[in-house]
């Protein structure tokens, strides 16, 4: 027997919600032909063209090796291009191609549908409260590191 029942563990509830969200988004993104990590990379690249892989990994919440795999797959599909930085030759700038922009827009439409369906289940006050509570979770856990 453990010292804390599973149903009392906030982390378990957060993990289940995350898994449900990822499953819903993976299903929604399937027609666009991208995974959630690929979509996240395309989305951030659309907002921050030229960003480095390391910075992109931080924004997407994955490790640098994982991001390198994501970028390799996107580059092989012709959705991104990577070129050496003008001053820092060991840094590759990453940008969407025209095809990458089109795939990102299609995927974003599908992902936003999931986000809107989830948001619709909460009142505006509940959404603000949930966002605040999740932010507090992040702050507390960051302090534990």
C-alpha cells in the first residue's frame, strides 16, 4: 500500500487530462499528416521564423534530441528548410516552406477545433481559474527542481 492513494494525486489527474488532449489532437491532426509535436513546431515556426532548434525545443516542451528528430522528419517532407545563420555558422535557422505553411494552416484549423470544444465546456470564469491553477502548478513544480 502506498502512502498516498492514486485518486488524491493531482499529478495523475493532470497526466490523464494531458493524455486525453494529446489523443484528441493526434486524431484531429491526422488528416493534415502531422503529429502533435510536428504541429507544435510548425505553429511556433510560423510565429518565429528563423528560430534555432534549441529555442524551438524549449517552446514545444521537448528535449533538443526529440526536436532534432521532429525537424529532420519535417525537412524530409519539404515542410521546413534549415540554413546556416548569417553570423553563427554552427546555428541553423529554421523556416517553413510554402508547403509547410499550407500544412500548418490546415493542421491549425483542426487543432483549434479541439481547443474550442474543450474551452466550450467551461465558463469564462472557470477557464480563467483553470489557467491560473495550472500556472500555479507549474510554478510550484519549477521550484521543486
